[in-house]
C-alpha cells in the first residue's frame, strides 16, 4: 500500500518558468505535485522546487504576490527546497550580476554569478558525474542554459558536481541547487535525489 | 570533473530548453535601451530589440529590415534578461549577423519585409535558436522542420486587435486535437495535407502538443488579452506595440506580466487592469486590406 510518506507532496513555484517539466519529473520520481502561486498554497507541503526561468521575473512576482517572506520562513524552518538555474540563484545568500533590485530567498551559504557561463550561444550540454545519484557510474547529461555558477562556498556547503572547475550542483542540509536543468531531460535521477531528501525529512 | 569531449553547444535540447525557461512569461518589443530597462523592471522574461514597433512599421511603410547592430548592442548592454532580435524571412545573412552580435533568440519575422518569397532560413545551421510565426499547424510544423525551436501564433502585429491571435491559436489547438483522435493510418494523409513530415505529425498526434514551446503574438494590448491567450493554450505572450504605444507603458507592462501568471484568476486580472490609462488606439484587422496583412507573409 502506498502511503503519503511514500508519495510526498512537493510544490513547484509556478509564477513563471519551466513548471510543467519539473512537475512531470517529480511525478516520475514518485512525488505528488502542487503548483504554488499563492502563499496559502505553501501550506502542508513536504518540499518545494524553484524552477528554471527568468530569475528577475520570478523574484519580482514572488515579492508582489506575497510569496517571498513565507518561502524564506519555510526555508528557515528546514523545508527541503530544490532550485535549478534561476532556482539556484534564488537559493543563494549572495548573487553577482543581478538586477539592481533583485532579492533572493537565500538559504545556501554561497555566492552565485548570474549568466556566468555566457549568453544563449554559449549554452551547452555535457556529461557530469554527480555525487549522490543512483547508478553513479552512468554519466548525467546536464543541460546548461545561460547558466549561473557558484563563485564562493561556505564551509557547510557540499559540492556534488563541477563543470569547467566551477561548482554546478551543491547541497547544504535540506537545500539542493543545480546550475543546469534536469527537468528538460528524461533522466530523473536529480529529482529522485530530491524526493529522497524530502522522504528522509518527512 | 569536466569532460570537454562531451561538451556541445547549439543542440536541439539547448535551443528548445531556452524557450522552456521563458514559459509563463511576457516578451516585450523595445526600440531603445530605456524601454528595455522599463520592460526588465516590469518583469519581462526577455525583450525583442527592433528599430520600429509593428504599429510604426505599418504606419510608415517602406522596407523593414534587421535593426542597426549599435542599437542591438545598446539594448544587450542595458539589461540582464535575454535579448531577441528580428531577421527578415529567408535573410540568412541578417541571422548570421544577429548570431555574431550575441542575441539570445532570433525571430524570423513576418513583421519585417521578407527577403525570400520561397525559402525560410535553414535554422539548423545556427547555434542561436529561432522563433517563427505560424497561423496554423502546418505552418508551425514546417518551421519546426526547418529548425525553429519555438513557435508563436502570428496574430496581426501592430493592430492592438486580438482577433487574429485568437483565431490562429484556436486553429493550431484544434488541428492538434484533430490529430490526436486520428487512427495511425490516417496520419499519412494528414501529413500530406499539413505539408509536414510524417514523423513530426506522428509525434504531435502522440503527445497532443508541439515538440517546441508555443507562445502567442500579434495584437495583444491589455492584461485581459494576455490572460485570454493563455487560457486558449499559449505558453507565454509576446507584446509588441501594445505596451510602448499606450498611455502608461511601465504600469501596463507590469500588469500584463501579472495577468499572464494569474491568467485563470479573474479577480487578479480585474485588479491589475485598473488605472492603466489609454490602451493603444489600434486598427481593426478587418479594415486592413488583405495584401497589407503581415500574417499573410510566410507559408
């Protein structure tokens, strides 16, 4: 029998970005999914995903529609949160090359440089070895789109993968962040890792 | 840990993935760095850099071409969000120039005067991704076959009249729906009628959606217009003349962004629609003689 603990309820922040592909990947990894656009939709979640998208847009809409403070509070209380690309930016305590008014949720003691890998003509895919994934010997095909990288890391932050010597997958406690976009591929091992993190906490 | 031999740019996944990141967002036409900043501040996911918005192209006439590289550079330097720019249909050298300038997406656009009345650009030959307009499913599939990584329904640019945007979006959606209900052996004829490759038609029939992101464009002028197009199945919105030809561009831009996110929430759309001042005056598409309609360009 499948219990709620086996199928945690994970929210996907849905103000803008690649929400549907994260939802599909989370469901494939064994979670139930709820789109989150309003503060009350955060209630009862076991975890939250901040999708890839345009970080300036996501930040602005979160502040306007009252999501910024509640999400910060959930992070402080230890809710597992995973951010890809724009989501990684939103989980960084500090950012570089952001919009002048841009604010992040923070939570991971790191400095992330926005669009560090360059413009779209520099966007790329490459094979990575990522610590903590199932089948560790099988390379993970990672898609980087105008992607950020991590320039400074706190002591408590664990690096799970690097590309061109830059950390591109990191974990601190219940928070997970990647520069790349697992949601645009059919390899769901990163989402499985996050669902495991959520189950372990629940 | 990096393995340079596996590193690849300009792949289909990288090109289509870029459009995935724009979903649920608004892309705004801008003609100056100042307008680009207003768009970014309002929450645009990208800006389209061009010399004249479609309403002015329509009013002023003449041949309309790719923008001045200095002007595109100025906009690229003014904002941190992605910058798109338009090339004429079939003008592959304009596209080469835009790629060399570092724009993030090229719009092979019917808003500019076509450079080739037979062939579109071979978009597979580029690292930068392309978005193309379509009035129906066959046109969308032909553009995807040529390498387009994103489609926008055309509508009728520069009018502020949303009726063609709804017609094109409904047409694409209905034709996809029709494919999903067909028997496998009927898809051969469907491919012939759509003038598109059988394999692509089969993929659309199986998935019930295009293999690329579908935005809407052409005549969107209000928050309610944007929300309606989202409810009709658009995954995001291009707004051209509708913002900077209106009375209060910054407020209107921000309101259209909010209405796109909350497209299914009438209370929010009502709230953001207040106090925006004059919408662009606009032209009824019916008043434009057919040969002067931009949506007729491209095939």
